[in-house]
C-alpha cells in the first residue's frame, strides 16, 4: 500500500484504550462532497448521510463505541465516542470505513476508494477537552457557512438519545 508521509504520522502516538473518550475525523477521498451532495439544500438527498448515521448508530448499539456526538459534513465526518470494552480504535474506525464505503458505492453505482487513508484521532483526557471537541464538531456546519445556527444542520447529534 502506498502511503503519503502524513499518513504514517497519523498513527504516531495513537493509543487504543477501551472505555476512553475519542474524537475521530475521517475524510472522503479527494474531499468530494459525497456525504451531503447539495450543502445548500442538505435535505434534497439524505441517503448518503443516512448511511453514515445508520452505521454510527449500529456501532453504538453493538457496543463497539458509545457515541457522544457526531456531525456528517459534505466531505468528512466527526464522531466523539467512548471506545467499547475490549475494542481497538483502528479496528472500530476500519469497520465504519469499510461498511460505509460499500454502501456509498452501492448508492452511487461506483467502485473504488471512498475514504482517505488514515484518520485523525484525539484521546479526550478530561471534561474540558471533551466539551471543547464537542462544541467544535457541533459548530462545524456554522464555521463552514452551511447554516447560521448549529441546530439547523440536519446531520448531527450531541449526546444522541438512542
């Protein structure tokens, strides 16, 4: 597998501690707006965002992670979660990527890579860090100019009530 220099550096210092809180970001290959094809009319076609949300919920229900918040952006996804007991961080994120890539390719009638190699992760060590990351992902659609207020973005949840 060909790796770009930054990809291996994403793994440096990565730890996988069950029941610890992580913030993970994963991006679409080429930063294409695949997940929300029309960001001005995000509800025009919700199928791709629903694939992501359904997978997040499934991993939560399977206790692979305990989702605390997420946002599906046009070209990337942020998820904050407690890693499930006896789970490996890279394994859970890999499961998410493989499943959603297969479903997104089926929807689009295409084949090939969907997600960029690697992902960004941060172990949230205290309440202050947790709240800062939660606020960051919640406000991401506002910072990107997609909505005026975070609650207007249809593909996000903070402390989802599943």
